């Protein structure tokens, strides 16, 4: 009597719970830990992406103002934190402007600079002194706000000395001002910015001289100086100008010689003597006397006297005879003139003529005023060092050889033309050809992986990249093997099983079923003979019992109970 158990041809796919139940304890543990790690990575990434961007609400507040601001933020349920060192209060970036306006409406922080809004709160009965004091405080606050608008100024304080003007005083006292500046770390004010601050304060107060404005920094150093004090010592702007000229000339020498001798094979230094003194000279020149025709007459004076006939005074014995007029001349025409006789009237005569002439001419005069500009180059000195040039010996070995005197002379002339050599000015150029020390010409640039920008960028990406890599390791190392084991397809069950003698099972699915290869015994060197058909059927039954134990158990249960197969 034989019983036949027929299995369903299309097995039902097991559910996820059944697949999970079929896993062993190690696989279940790995799957649980992997899922927990993935959930933790996902939550960390979620909270990191939703982390608030903190920005500065107020910085450099006093302890009193900082406490009042923090208390108000706690009242409004606004998250906040302090920067490193407690120098600033940080809040979420999307609420900075709203919080500033709301705190300003409540008068916080109270240490902020007040301007002319102080004049709005005047009450009845304010004295003239209080009005002047409020006006001075408001003017100081407005000037402080204007000075703090400069990029390099962190904070400022302005003190004004405004004397009381009185018409009874003959000499009125002039106003003055003092400015205390606190600069940002690493920043400086140049002369133009200092002059701008000084003129800003002087122009805001009537009758204030810019020389009466003093500017100092938080270290007590006087930044604004009078022109006399500035001219006594070296000026920072003048030193900067000298350094700029020297660097520019050195760069020009290197740029003209590097194409000839190669990069990093030439070094140049230029020393410039600059004359910053301002000179003023006046000269007066007269042209030589010109001819009378081309001369210009300024004035002329002519004085002429004499020339009129003058009678001879009477001579002789006074009486009637001497008083008689002289008789008419009766001298012969061609005869000799007879002399006048004494006792007669004096003959007529003429006086000498006197003529005086004074002429003034215009004289050429040239007045020339020359004012020399500051910053003129007095002398230039250039020192140039050139490395030996590579050459080839007779054996073909590369060695460094010195340059020829002709090459040195050509390079020296090239350097002279580059810097504008002037022999009359006393300029000097010295070019030396010598081998450089090993490693002196190496590039000292910081490697890419050591640059601060790259390090900062790597730090910013380290956490996200690390999280992604950790998630991938967990996914492929713990979760994926467990899921793969759960989704492994089960072997197809046999369609018909027959009991045989001795309790053996006979698979009737096919005439030649697939049988696994039998492995040889561990100690056997080689198989003596191939397995028989009975051994093959027995091995098939064992494999079926291992792969589908439920179906085999049902078949055996049917045999034991003696029931007919379903």
C-alpha cells in the first residue's frame, strides 16, 4: 500500500514577518542596529539643515545694557546665545531687524548715542543753561554718529568746549573739540581720513578752527598733529611714497631681466632718496641798456637860461658929460674899429647861455618766483644680483657658468635705462653675477592643502560628508545583507512524492531530477566508485527535508496516521 502526497503547484510567497522570523539572531541584530543608525543619521541631517543662522544683534554692550537686553529677549521667548568671549548677543538671522526695532521702541540699549532728539523732551521751566547743555549733548551725539559711520571706527566719543559768547568781552574765546576713537582690530586711519574727521567736527561748530580739534585713539596716542609738529619728523605718507617708488623700480628691473636669465634667477633692490623740502626763490634781472632809438623815455626835463643883450653899466666921472648918451658910431665900413673912449657911455653886450637837460629812460626788470615741488628724486641706487646661467661642458654634463663681461655690461645698461639713470644726479647701479645657494630660488608658496581657505572649506564639508559615508557603510554592511537574506527565493517543492520500501522517498517530478554533487569524504583521496541510484535518491530526500521541512513533516504525519493524502 502506498500513499501519495500532492503539494500545491504554486506556493504562496511568505510575508515580511515570516521572512524576518526565518533570519537568525545575528542577522536580526545587524538589521536592527543598521536601521537605528540610519534613522539617527537622518535625524542629525534634518536638524543640521534646520539649524538657525545666528547673527549679531548687539555688540560691545555694557553689562547693564546687556542684562536688560537679555531679560527682554527672555520675556519675548526669543532664543539667543553669546559669541566667544561674550562680546556680542546672537539671535536668529531672520529676526534681527524686528528685534532691533522692538527693543529700540523700549529704549534698549540705553547706552546708545542720543542726538538732537534730546531737544524733544524739554519741559516747562527749563533754564537757559539746561537748554545750552542739551544742545551741546545733542551736537556731540550727532557728531559721534557721523564719525562712527567711518568703516575703520568701532566707537567714538566727542567732547565739545563751547564758550559762552558775550558782547562785552573784547576778545572772544574760540571753541575747541576733542575726539576719542576706538578702531577695529587690525585697521588704521590714514591722513586723509583723519583730516576728514577733523574738518567734519570743525565745520559743524561755528567759528571753530581745525587746529583746535584733537583726535586720539584708545591707547592715548595723538593722531591729529599741527603742521609744525608734522613737519618736524618723518611723515608716514612720505615714507609710504618712498617705499612705493622703490618697490616699483625693483619690480621693473625683475620684469626686464627675468625673460633673459629665467624666473627666480635675479634679485633687485632699489634705494631712492626723495627730497620733500619745498623751496621758493625770487630773482630780479635787468636787461642791458638799449640804443636811443629803441629806448623808451619815462620822463624828460630841459632847463635853458641866458642869451638876452645886457647894457654895460656907466663908467667915468659923474657929471653932465658922463650922463650924455653915446654918439652914433662913425667908424668906416672897411676900416679898423676904434675902441671906445673912456668917459663915454658903456657899449652894449650879451650874457652866456645855460642849458640843462634831464632824460629818464625805462629800465627792463624781470621778477621770477620759483617754488620747487616736494617729492623730487635726489638720487637712486640699484643693486642687482644675477644667478649663474646653465651651460654644457665638453662631456655633455650640465653645469652653471658665470656670464661674460659683455653680458654683464649689457644687463647693467639695461638696468640703467629701466630706472632712469642720471649721472649728473649721482645715481649708481651695481650688478653682480654669483651662484645662488641651493634652495634659495624655491617657491615658498603655501601648498594648496595647507591654505587657510581650503582648511576652512574642508572643515565645513567634513561633517556632512562623514555622515553620508557612515550611512553608506551601515546600509551596505548591515542592512543590505539582512534584506538580501530575507528576499532569497525558496527552492521549488516537488509536485509528487511516493513512499518506497525501507521508508525512502521517490520524487516523481521528473525522470531525471536535479541532484547535487556528492562531496568526497574528508580523508578519502579519491572516489572508488560512483554513487548508486539508491544513494542518489536518499540524498535528494535529505536535501528536500532541509529545504522544505514543513512539507516533509506533513507527509510523514500522514504516513503515521494512516490517512489518505489530501
